[in-house]
C-alpha cells in the first residue's frame, strides 16, 4: 500500500500529459527565478520532455538565457563529440533549440584523465551556484537515478561508477560504432537529494515495477530512487500505464 501523504504523486492519462505537466513546473520555476540552477537528465523519456520545453520557448518566447544547467551524468570514457555521449544528446535534443548560453551549461567530461578531480570540481561548481534549484529525473528499470545503480550509497557524491548489466542492456540499444563504456561519471545520491526541488517522470509499462518499488515498501539501497521519498519537495509524475499496479491510500 502506498501512503501518498509522504510525497506528491501525479498520475495523468497519457505520456504526453506527463511531459506537459513536467514542462509546466519547469516554466513556473524559471518564471519565479530566471537564473534557475536546473539539473538535467538524458534518456528516451527525456526527449519528448525537452520537446515540450522547446515548444514553450518557440511558442511563448520562454526565456532560458539566464538558466544554468548541470547534467546528471556522462559515460566514461567517451568524447563529448561522440554521437553516443550525453553531451551530444543534450545538444541535439535541447540546447541548440533554445537560448541557453554555452557558458551556463555544465557537464561532466567523459574524456578527462583525472576523473576524481573532475567529480570534485563538479560538486564545487554546483555549490558555487548555490545548489541545484530543480532537478529533473528519469528512472531506470532497476530503480537507478542518474547512474546511481542499485546498492549505491545514499551518501554518495559525484563519482565514477561501474554500470550494471541491466543498464548496459537497456542503453546499448541506442549505441552505434563504438564499444559501450563500462563506466560513467554521475552525480551521487546525496548530490541529487541536496536539490531544492525534484521531479521524477516515468512513462511506459516497463517502468511500473521500478515505480512500485520506489513508492512502496522499504526505502532501500536496492532501489536507489526509493530514497526520494525522504526529500521534502519531490513530485513523481507518471502516466496511467506506469501506475496500473499501484495500490494507493489517500
Ligand atoms: P530512459 O532512461 O528514459 O531511456 O528509460 C531513464 C534512466 O535510465 O534514468
């Protein structure tokens, strides 16, 4: 049984509604704070979400010029120029379509030699910007957030991680002409939890088990996203197919 009083859960009819609702929240936050520090995610779920934001930019002249971004993660090793990199994904699916300034974009470098220094610098830069105001998250079928795979410490900061078999299986479908990296650099769970506001979006039946385990039962390292229930300002936005197995108590 899920106790909804612990967190905000919005169940909407269609996938499109998920992206619309999430984009509405983002635009409201940017209206309140035009220099929002915005934590971004990649993955299949995020493409239509960025499309919604681009729609707001084009249709309503929504202004991203003062927004600062920090992406959650990047494969390691990989060049930011590779078509498989998350840096490339962001450029293609979001950055180049809106008026975000290059100098306001922050990314973990997948081809740094000194990854420890890179990760420490990332934490420092987030702090210097006053922390992440709004972090948007997807969820892996194994409950991961960012690349914080099952059993990641809830105290973890930005670091290098080994990718799980499940993640390699899911993500290698979208890879071409390059060996799939075994590692990644990712914000830690603590880094994510330090965000002032978090929205997690999930669509499609295959996410229903991960969402059920995230929202019900024990908060456990086995399901990294479950820790989000301890966050003071988190909202889960999911489509009805994801929610079909949930038993809610209101
Ligand atoms: P997906 O990835 O949107 O491609 O399913 C989500 C995630 O792994 O966080």
